[in-house]
């Protein structure tokens, strides 16, 4: 099983080829290709390579599928005995992308 751990949007993701993932909004159009080169670790059928901090010879190719909004989260603040109540909703902007392949270049 070939997988990689990448850094994208300040978070670390375990990615595999052929699967899709949702991250914070990326300013690209749907259908565009992504080249993710912040690869922290790669496992190629039992052979593990670790970066310090990133691997130089590994890239992850992905395609942006869509932009969407996440589930609504309710933020409710209340101060007892002060008659202060505030209810606010929030929906995070997200981007979904599909990993096409994990490319390991030979040195």
C-alpha cells in the first residue's frame, strides 16, 4: 500500500491515490491540477522514507473537485445574571481534491 503524509493548509493529511480529501479553502478553480510537494513521509509498499522536514524527491499530484461549505456550527455565548446572550452560526469554506498519484523521483 502506497501512501504519503503531506502538509496542506497548516494541517497534516494521510493521503492515498484515488481518494478525495477536504481541506480549508484553496484559491484555485475546480478542475485545476495541484502539485503538493510538502511531503513529510511516504510509504511505498513497506519502504518508509522520512523527510527532514520535507522529502525532496516526492510529489503528490491532485485535482481540485469542488468548493463547498462545511456543516453549520452554532456559537452560543451567555453571561448569567447579565442578560447577555449571543447566538452566531459559522460555516467554513472548504475545498475537496482527489489525489491522482504519488510520484517518487529517482536520485
